[in-house]
């Protein structure tokens, strides 16, 4: 029984007490309870409306992308799950419990904005709008399960810091490094001129006439660059190479023999 139905049932019980204590007529009680039942039916119909079902389907696709990223990034810790989910547009983390996937299991409740569209028989749009749809994700300890369109718990979403991004930086960086040349101080000044997000980690070093640069916005968002007398070279290491415990996104890597090489 959902919360709306419970409220209506409680209201009917209260009316019954009033009828017994205060002498309210049974006919009056019947009329009011009939209205309460109609209200419950309206709530159920609303949740099953084509517009709502369409919003649920749209939100479910966004949850699919959240789960794909969990698997792609090999996540298993509760805080990593919550942080990753909170990076997705239209996704808020309401609750997270547990510690790790294989020990305690982790339960996440997400609130996702779904866009619903009701289409008429002639293909025209009858109505459309956004709804907040909630999902429960149970990750481990043995099996992963998912409940769609659950009742949303009360309370504000958990604060999740958004990662900075290096999207659109590549071309700007290449132009700036070309102007700076293979001079470490000039390269540092060029990076300052780009006015990158302060949350992006920047590392610069030089060796034997070559300047190395490492820019990292998040675990898997990295640009490595090396600048010689011939000009700059940029490289984005693969997702596998940037996994925890693998390649570092630093000037040292940019200056090493690993620069520009993909795993086989």
C-alpha cells in the first residue's frame, strides 16, 4: 500500500470514530468515504498514466547509464558509487548504505528526472513534462538487483561534488603550447593563461629540452602533452591505462617512453 493510500485509509478511520462519538450520520460517512476512495483511485491512475510511464522509461535509461559506468570503472565502494552516480545529469543520490559490494553490499536510492510524453492515436503530443522518479539499486553482496519507480524517501539529496572536465581543452592547450615552445616557464605561463578550472590537477616538468605536461580532471579524464623544438604533442591515455594503480597522469609520464603508447 503506498503512502497516499495509507493517508486515505487513516482518514476513513478517523471519520468512523467521529461518526461513533459525535453522532455523524452513516449516510454522511458513506458519502465522504466514497470521495476518499475516488481520491485513492485518482492517485493510482496518475501513477499508471501514459505520461508517468513514459517518464519512468526515460529515467530508467539514465539509470542504465549509471550502472554501465559502475561496471566500466570497476567500482565497489559505497562512496565511489555515490560519487559516480552524482556526476550524471538529472541524477541525485538520496541515500547510500553499506560499505563495499562484496562484503556488506551497497544500497543506493537515486532520484532521476524523467521526461514523459503522452502520444495520441494520431501521433500528436497530448501532454509532456518532467517527473522525479526514484530507483533502488542493491549492489551485492551476492546479486545486483534494481527496483524502478519506488516511493521517494523524504529528505534532501546527498551533496556530491561535481568533477571538473577537460572537454574542449585539447585544441586550446595545443595552441597555447605551440606559442610557448619548449621552455618550462613559458609553458607554465601558457597554462595559467588558459584559466582552467582550479580543481584540475596540473603538473609540469622538463628534461633535456623537452617539457612534459599532465592535466587531470578526474580518474579517467587526463591529457598528457610533451613540447619539443618541433612543437607540442597531445595524448589522452586509454581508460584501461588510467585505472587505479596503473599509469599516472603526470609530467613524468609525458616525458617517459610510455607516452603515446596504447596497451596491446
